[in-house]
C-alpha cells in the first residue's frame, strides 16, 4: 500500500518537477516569473489530444506537434511582449502582469477551441497496469518517470556539454559578460523560453492519461510547479526537480493517510513556510 | 483652467451618480451601480498598496471573502445585525492582514506575488473544505438585507448607501496619499533601502497599508454579500484578485481617479459586451496586454497625454515642441 502511494506521489512529483524546471529556466535567464507556465502545460496536453484523438496521428508525430506548437507560442510571447518590455526596461511587475494576461488569453482561447469539459487521452501503453514484486503499478506512471528522467538527462547534457547550452547558461548567469564574449543574449533568452515551454508541454502530454485534461488544469498544476521551484530554490533547476518530487510525495502521503481535502492545501502551505523561513529555497543561493 | 475642467468633470460625475436614480428606476442599473462601487472600494485599497506603495498583492479576494463570510455567518448563526457584524468582519480582515503581512511583506516583487497568491488559494480551499463552518461549496444562504431605522436597505437605498461609503473611502485614501504618509509610501515604492535610511519604518508602513486595503476589501465583501444575498467560495478565488489587479492597472497605477475609472470600465465592459460573457477573460487579457505594452500608465495616462497633445496643438504661441507628451 505504502509503495503504491509513494509511486503515485513520485509520478505527480515528476510532473511538478518538469513544470518547476521550466519555470526556473525562464526565471534564470530573464528574472521573470512566468505566470503562464501552467498554461503551457495545458496547451501541450490539448495539442497532444488534438494530435492523437482528432487527427489520429501516430504518437511520435503528435508529440512533435505538441512540442512544436508550444515552442512557437513561447517564441511568440517572447517577441511580442517580453522583449519589447525588456527594451523599454519596464518594471518586472509589468512583465508578470503580461504573463497573467497571456494566461487569461490562453485559458479562454482553449475553452473556445476545446470546450470547458474534461477530455480523455489514451496512455502510452496498451496494458494499463502491471505488477512488480506484488505492487500494482499504473503503466503510465512508469512512462511519466522514464520520460521525465530522459528529458532531464538530455537537458542536462545540453546545458553542460554543448557550446550552445553553455552559452544559454552564461547569458543567464551574467548577461553583460556573455554579451561581451560574443553571445547573442536575445537568442539565448528565446532558447530558454522554448525549452521551458517544451518541457511543460511534454509534462502535459504525459500527465494527460493520468489526469483529465481541461482548459482549467493549467492553473493548479502550474501553481504546484511554482511551489516546486520555490521550495527547491529559484536559482537552481536541480532544486526545482527535488522540490517537485518532495511536494508530489508529501501530497500523496497526506492525501491517503489524512484527507484529500488538505493535500492540496499542503503544497501552498509548504511553499509559504519555505518562503518565510528560507526565501532562497532549500537548494538555492541567496540572491542580493 | 485645467483644474477647473477637472473639477467640472468630477462634479458632473457626482451629480450624475446622485441624480440618475430619480430618472430611472431599473433595478438592473442599481445592481450594476452597486457593483461598480464595490469594485471601486477594492481597487482604491489595492491601488494604495500596489500603485502607491509598490507592493503587489494577489490576496485581495481573501479579505473580500473574510468580510463577506464573517458578516453573514455571524448574522445567520447568531442573529446580530449588519451594523455590528460588518465592522467585526473589517476588524478581523485587518487583523489577519497584519498577521499574514508581517512575514509576507518582507518578500519582494515575484516572491510577494507568489506568497499572496498561495494565501489566496489557501483561504479559498479553506472555505470549500471547512464545511461545518462555512457551508462548504454550497455557500451561505438566507442572508437578509440590512435595515436602517426599520427600513430595509435594498435597491435605491442600498445604492445611495454604497455610493456614500465609496465616496468616504475615496476621500480617506486621497487624504492619506496627499499626507506625509503618502510621501513615505511612494518613497518605499521608488527605493525601499533609501526610504529605510531616511527613517521610514518600511515594514510598518507596508503592513499598515496592507491592513487598510484588507479592511476596505472586507467592507466591500460584506456589501457584496448583502447585495447578492448568497455567497459561495467560487466568487472568492484567485480570479477575483486578478480582476481587481486588472482594474488598478487598466485605470492607471498610483492614480485614485484611475482606480475609479478602471472599476467603472471593467464593471460596465462585460455588461456592454452582452453575449460575450464567456469571453470576458479574453477581452480582459487583450486590453491588459495592450495597455501594458503601449500605455503603461493606464486609461488615465492616455487621457492626460491626449489632453496635453490637444493643448500643445492649440497653444500656437509656443513653438511646437512635444513637451507635454513626455
């Protein structure tokens, strides 16, 4: 029983971790909280639904459709709103408001396109459950964990082994010096937007078979992603992953042993406590 | 001359607000008018906090909820009157704001936005889950209109009641803004360290403003509850907080007249876009985005730069410099 609860916690934790990771990525490169991150996840899930259920595309194509569309959306947001605002050196709060405006737009547009009601997508595997050592495991849980692990390893390799990835890191770390070294900072910012949107979209495609997908799903998952990033430490993507797993497991344990009503409260309360006691997060470095 | 036209506009607006019920008896207009008043109260408070002091808050709906729930639960369960329960709600909201504000307002910008956002989520989840106490998602029913000297305040009388309270709050906030306190608040917004080194107790001021804004929101909440005569947790979600924020930004940050104009526009807009009710969020989002991108000073900012433009065109004695245009 415990193992099963733990596994379902880790599964949701992976989703929060992916959203939190995307969140930390944009924050690192632009110092802006992307309040539309959850909407990226929702749009990713919706595009995957459109690909597999409506267009009946093969799985891989549908995945490409989803990630591709979201990358375009991210580039659009960056070019239309964030870049002009940065050029005008607008207040950070104005950019946060711009993201809030985008999230309202996306939510409403997807309600127009896909309707308000929850939709279903099929899992990655035909068999729904299987047993390991007497524990019933949802096969989609496994898919979520494997996908998360693979995508995070790829991202890690990208950021630490390739020149391009290091340039993204460099311009996030010190914009001016990176610029002086010949890094095109704007391209790097766009890249981090794209990667952030793509990871969230991927999280959306893998969460679809576990949870129902609907235009309002983005809000809650997005906020838990923020919680993951904040708990782990905004400056550190690794922290966001750990934070996500921690929140997922705690939530699932609380939900099964105490009450589901309070498991949702937990994420927010936990985030508030971390913000009060250690605003830089568990793994974060204090920023001044 | 400029002051004269400005006062002329506000005077005309006031006369209109006081007199139109004489000519029209449509209860729908009263309802809309009262909703505008409620929104103005919330927006003025948030504007003092966000516009003047620079502290973003997404927890405004929580205090709105505290005002609405405290007053109505006290009335429904213990039978005390509106005139006692509403002040109790206001005091409770201010106390909660002080307790929450003391740790929260140490945070800045994004972190403040996130912390207040999670506070808002926590209160709404509490309202839904504490069924025995708040009625859960079914909400509170059986709320009665307040009575004054044996006369029930509803329709036209409630309209005047809300109008007078709104004016009162407008005057209070205007006086705060024009006082030394207002100066301190704007210094905090511009540079908190500098304000601190000039002897402004920044945390105390921020918490004070937070509590004041919460108190006004609680009053608005109670007024809303006694207008709708039914409340449920749905009304008091993060969306409500964002809506107030949108009103403040659209009207024009750090302008009290902006908060009023923003509230009027944002309350009337969905009514005018009748049939577009479904796409309210879309319209809000687009308007907000356009204003952020092209007119960060809001509607009031657009109006005053248009006025300056017209004046510089009319004033042919001066060389045509784009001075008034910023």
